[in-house]
């Protein structure tokens, strides 16, 4: 088990990585799924033998409220159907924390429940916000869970120029689920999970 990292350099590196993903040209992405709420693209990840996913959709609400529903905190468990528990293990200044959370089984439990320990950081981006994270090798793995690993991931949320009550939400996710899993099952689950994330979030913001 690694000790907790110094949050400031990790936050800075994480932000720079997400900004680099955000500048990847459209031609490098391939559409993986399209719904009325979001479009999901993917490209091979530079971090591991899987995909970096990009999801994007317009959400009807202001950026602060949307990001409050996404980042670690009381809202997330209420609406995110995939997340089954969440504990904030450590809190640092500068909007940084370490959280441990568990996810439900997926695809008729072909993908068993997973546990993650993530460093999370929220910062300003243009007129909106960026909330991003990366997994840490920290804390004991609980029984009955496989420990998954999130390579750098995050959500950019900015108000639409011509409609300030709406926000453009763009996510970059690259999750290594680990365990003995067929890659095709993982890819199917990831695309659907990201599309469902938008529809669930929109429902939560309306309540």
C-alpha cells in the first residue's frame, strides 16, 4: 500500500493531463454510442490496454449545481445507480480529497462489484469547472470486491454561450476494471454506463 501523495503536484499533473485530453482532435475519436442525452466516443488509451472514453451532452442547469452532483459529496450516491457506497477517507485543501467507493455488478454480474480509491480534485476551467480524479493504491481491499483502477479521468462543465441556464458537460473516462474479464464485455458496459450517467444526472437535477 502506498502512502498518500502530496496533493498539490498530483492535482496539477492531473489537471494538465485532462486539458491534454480535451485538446485531442475530433478525427482521433470513434463514436461508440449515441443517445438523445449524450454521445460517447472512444480511442485507445495511452495509459493501459483499453480505451479512453469521451462523453458529451448538454445538461439543463448551471455548472456549479451540475458539478456538485458529480464530484464526491452527498448528492452523488442519491442518483448514480452504479455507485453503491462512498466514503471520503481524507480531505485536503484546494478542493482535493481521497474517496473510496463501490460499484454494483454489471451485465448480469459478468462484471462483479468493484471498489475504487480515488484522489479527486475540482478546479475552475474557463467560465465553468473541471472535476477530475485518478485511482490510488491506498487502503485495504474489502472482501467480496475487486479493486478497479481509474486512470486520469474528469468532467469539464461550462455554460453554453447563448444559453447560460444550460451547460456543456464533457467527460473523459478510462477505467481498468481488473479481474478476469473479456474486453468486449467491458467496452459494452462502459459505453452504456456513460450514456446512462447523463440521463440519470438530468433526472436528478430536475428533482
